[in-house]
């Protein structure tokens, strides 16, 4: 018998069976979004309340961003909240409902079927989100410590539910008058609940732990993290209040300033972690993740231009640029980078868990093709830059080339994810 | 024992044998072995009971590879000391810090 007296000190990781379906699903959604973008590049010249725009945005926000975050957070919950995932069963159920609901919802938007199709999709998505919410909150409740990272993930999850539930009400508002105005009037509120409350808060909470961890940097500053948490939540709450009070657009500078301060502080936090890192050579997965931190500022700068410079009749067009920079910008960049930091470990743990000593096993980063990753990175960055240039000067050729490059990056991404998932143990 | 490696022990000769095996165990994320990384705090031996006591840590308590690293450390010690009982204690006090990385390890990491 071999006693291992200190194992109770070790946090248990979540089973790969819970996590991998989310990665597969999200990868397919990224591919689908990129195809839809290429097929519909002309929509950037139209109002953002266009069925195809709504379909693409929801494929990116729910199918790509949210499903990937669901999977990654189930895996990383022990790291983030210093406890274990409360229930694998709830995780499977959350996958089932969201995985069924998302395509129904997207098809509903694409065909603009405002009746049962959108309603059914939204109901399924909401049920899935409720199971995720219960699982995350009960895991946090059961964990021994409730530090800042637990606050980030818990609060972000509550904002997610606020977003999807409000989205459900907006869907029903199409056919029954639940609100005084048409659903389109509430889109910015629905979008910002999700963008600021869910994506920004969660990515900051996860990033502030994972980026220093992968850089092997011991930089921690809980005070700064609490300030970021306070600033981002204040930004969102002030936005909601201003929206509900029908305030003048100049008042929105308050929300914008709070968000800019929060993101600025987060960028400073990551910069400090980067400066005192012990690992000098930063790999490409981390580089793309760090670039995404810079990309967080881009949509807010665009928003500033919208408010400061452009007349109200140009706001709709620039809103496309704003949305694109969020969904195909920082959310996509951080997922592209972090997928290849987390997924190889999950699969490596599954395949080589107890074999690493018994000979030369590949290290996790050898589970995917680095050349393919490098080309994906280049295709993504050039596609992103060309597409935003195309939106700014309304040039269809640039938009098409940008969309083709983004599609190429999605194909290379899916290829590399497939290589990892299909990895067979090498003979030792 | 390499002078740059600081491990508490009551038997230097056996400790060298133990470390030789542990040099083969890598932290998969860092790509560096756990000895140069400074994860091994103590290796002691009880001749009468034929027992090896190893105290080690991880770079972070929430290391997703922790289970794999400790299992492989036990396997390495079992291979080096066949017929001995291996008692591995995972501790986070004191917490690991960069000063524990050996000069060779720092060179490997580009520092």
C-alpha cells in the first residue's frame, strides 16, 4: 500500500466527460458563425436589427462564447472558486437544454419566425442557464473560500441569467405586448447585460487567475481585483438605471467611464503579471490571450467615438462595428488562445494521467499542431483587421476577404480541436 | 546531491537516488522536472520500517495537473526503492515560490 497522506490538500478536477461536449459544440458554432458571416457580409450596411445579424450574434454569443465558457468554467471551477463542481448531472442537463435551444433560437432569428420557434429556443436556453446557475452558485456555496474570483464568476452567472431571461421576455414581446415599446427598443439593454455582466465580468475573473498562472507569475493584487469588480458592476448598474430613466445620451459617459476604468485596471493587472513572470518565453496561446485584453478597449473607444463625434443617424451603422469588435474581437481572441491552453490538458489528463513517468510521453502542447495554430492566429488577426476596415469604409471586397480569413481561422481552429480530441495514446 | 537543490534529508546518499528518479517527473505545463522546479521539500528514510517519506508541493494548490504529478512522483520513488513503503505528503506550507527554482531550471525557463 502506498499512502499519500496529503491528497486531501489537492483539489479534484472535473471529469473530461462533462467538459468536452461543450468544447465540441462551441467549435462547431464558431465555424457556423464564420460561414454565416461570409454569406451575409452585406448586413453590415443595414440596421443591426436584421434577422441574419441577430442569428450571427446569437450563434457567437450563445453557441460560441457561452458554451465554451460553460465548458471551461466547469473544468476550471476548482481553480476559480477553490472548491469542486457541485454536480456533474446538472452540468449534463445544462448542456442538453442549451445545445437543443441554441439552434432552434438561431433558426428562429434567421427565418425571423417570431412565434413558437423563437419562444421554444429561448425557453430551452433559459432552462439550460438555470441549471448552470444553480450548479455554479451551489458549488460556490459549498466551497471553503469565497474570494474575489468566486464573486466574479457567481455575479457574472447571475447577470447571464438576467440577460437570457430578459431575452426570453423580448421574444414573447414580439407576439404579446409585455413592454411599452417594441423589442428592438430594448436590444441595447439586453446586449449590455450579456456583454458587460456576463462576458466581461467572467472573462476578467477567469483571466485574472489563469493568465498569471500560465505565465508562472505570482503577481496578485486582490485590492485591484475588487476595484475592477466594483467598477464593472457599477458601469452596468448605472447603464440599466440610465436606460430605465430614459436619460440623455450624455449621461451614458458615466457608465462608459466606469467600464473604461475597470478595463484599464484589468490591463494594468495583466501587465504587472506579465512583467514579473518567471517564464520568459510566452507561447502563442498566451500571446493571443494577452492581445484580447487590448481588444477589450477597442469597442469602448468605438462607443466613445459614437457618442462624441457621430451624429445620431450614424449610430446604427457604427453599432455594427462595436458588436463585431466584441464578438469576433476580444471574446473570440481569448477563446482561441485559452482553448489551446486548457483543452490539451484535459485530454492529456485523460490519456496520460498515470503514464507520464513511465517513459517519454508527449507534453500537452504537443497534442495539437503548432503550425496550424500559428496560421490560425495569423488568419484570425488579418481577417479581424480587414473586416473592421471593411465596416469603416463600407467596402464589400474588404469585408469578403476579412470574412474568408475568419472562416479560414475557424476551419483551422476546428481542425486543431479535432486533433486534440482524437488523440490516441502513444505506445510507451 | 546537486548543491543548487535544497531538499531536507536524513540520508544524503539515498536522497540522491530518490532525486535521480524524481528528475524524470515533469510538470507538464512548465515542461520542467519537479526537482529543478523546487517542488520537493523533504525526503527522509526510516531504515527499520523500510519507509520513504517525501514532502512536496505544487506551484499552485489548484494545479489541474496536481493529481498526475503526485502519482508520477510516487511511481518514481517506488521504482527507485522497490519493496519500500512510499509516504508522500503534499503540503502548501510554506507555499512554493520562484526562489526555489534551481539555476538550471531558471535557465530552462529563459530567466
